[in-house]
C-alpha cells in the first residue's frame, strides 16, 4: 500500500483543474484501495487550502473518506485517510 501525493502549487489559480485532480485522486485511491492521500495546497494566503477543504466537505466526497488530518508541523499540508 502506498499513498497518493498531490501538489497543487502548479494549478493554484485554476479551480476546475484543482477539483479534477482531487476527484481523480479520490477515484484512484478507492479503485486501488490506497489508504492515504497527501494534499499539499501550500502555506500562502490560505485560499487554496480553503478551496480544498470546501471540496472535502461536499456530501458526495465526505462519505468516501474516513478522516482528515492537518499536518502538525506543516500547516500547508493535509492528509485524507480511507477505511477499507
């Protein structure tokens, strides 16, 4: 079992691409039964992280994962865990 790592720095200003990448990561994790996705929105102003958190709070997405954890040492990174 591995983990999926997503760095959103390159597409920070393209909402459609961000949502597409996140959705693809969720689909891959579920299909391959990968238990962890690491999402790196970066530190910045926090707008990208808010966009990611809004995606994660959508009802159709929320029922797919088990829990979310913010990195204690790096607030520009968060982890999404699945339970299979």
